[in-house]
C-alpha cells in the first residue's frame, strides 16, 4: 500500500515527492537520508526529492519549485513570462514563484550534483537553478490554472515591470512585455487599478498610455521616445487606417501638416522575403503617393542606433510641409 501510494504521488509530480508526503507514508528522516546517500534519490530543493538518478528535465524543475512553495504556489515573473511567450529566459535562471502571505518558504539557492550522488559523472553541474519566492495578498485573483499554475498574462507583465531597478527600465519592460505578449492596454490598466503596483506607478501608467496611443512594438516605442519625444517633434497619430485595394491597412506614424501629410513607416523585419507583405507595402506606398502624402521609412538600426539622424530627416520634411517647430531639445544632436 505504501509503495502504491508513493507511486501515485510520483506519477502526479514527475517523479518528485516532498518531505511531508514521505512522512505521512511512514518514511523517517533517517530512511530518506539513506535513500539520498545511496544515490537512489536526489535532494532537489529543501524538502523536495526526485526518485531518479538522472538530470532533471524542465518539467521537473518547475514542478519541484511549485512543490517547494506548497499549496497555492504559482509560477510568476520571468518564469511565467516564458510560459506565456512574453519573454524567453535562460533555463539556468532561478524559477520565480509567488505565494500567499503566511507561507514560510524562502528563496532557495541553486543545487548542484555532489560526490555523494551515485552515479555522478557530472559533479558540480547544476541540478536545479534555485527558487526566488515572491508573495502577494491578491494571489487568488492573479493566478491562472494551466498545466503549470501561473500568474495571468497581464499580471505577469506588471510584475516584470515592477521587478526592474529603475522607473525608466520599468517603462521599457512594460512596453516590451505587453507588445510581445499581445496584452491589451485596457486590460493592463484594469489590472493596475485592481492591484496597484508597489512602485513605479507613474512610469507604468505612462507606458500604458503610450500603448493606448497605438504603440505596438519595441521599434515603435523607441521611435516614440528616442526620436519623437527626445527631439521635440509633434505627437503623431498612430495606427491610422488607410484603405488600399479594398483592404484596411494601418500606418505606423502619421503627421498631419499644413500642406500635406507625412507618413513614417517603421520596418522591423530583418528580411523582405514574404512576397505578400512586400506587395502590400508597395501598394500602400503607391496609395500614399497618389494621395499626396510624403513618406519616410526607417528600420530598427536607424531608430535604435541613430535616433538623432532619424529625427533630423523627419524634422526637415515637417518644416518643409509648413509645420512650425520649436528648438530641438536633444542634447546629443550636434
């Protein structure tokens, strides 16, 4: 009966079991230690054991972190961001979990294979990357049941921003995570109101405003901040619709001018190998020309690496079109 119950536990948790589970099955501390010393079991985290001798796969790494956290623990921050496809992290980074207040678990350092492991051909190699523990009073409202329980997509984005060391970094991280994860700004705003971040409230609110203004990628973010705002350019219309061949397409950036309009297209593609996309862009460019609109096109390299040069070209076309611009406030421009 004992072995059958233990096997059921192991099947449920990828070959992992906790000390409380073992105690309830009659295992003493000495017996558990004997299994570990003999090399039949591995101590993965404090109070969590793997009844295997091989390396842990990713599922076991995540499962063991949740088991360590105890009932109600969910994956969060960078670990949840990876599960949602918001951000990719190195699997040697610690696993982030969030617990409700009152749980006693604390962060755990990485564990490594030791000489007591039998067999142990890779002594010193990483067994488990460790655990970073966070706590939340709103855990029941931010958790989502999946294969691995984790924080919701929107709450994960907010957590990633709050984790940054500065407001500026929080601002950029929220834009990047929200655009990568396809999280709507109205949902972020609602979650922010329901569960106010513990810091960077102004920076996060400003980032959400920028998303609501139409910024949909990190390239558009850098254009809005490093080109437009840093150089005193007028605030553009974003994602304005244009009908081409009966289809509604959207312009990245559009500046209404006295005599005409300026369209700025931001091309984030590394290659132009998609035939239908290239054809669509050609048709859109022709439609803009026929409508008497000026257009400029910039890629990641120009916007990210040479924002002053980009701003100078945009400023030139705007002034030529009759826009009265004030002095350039950018200290980096010559």
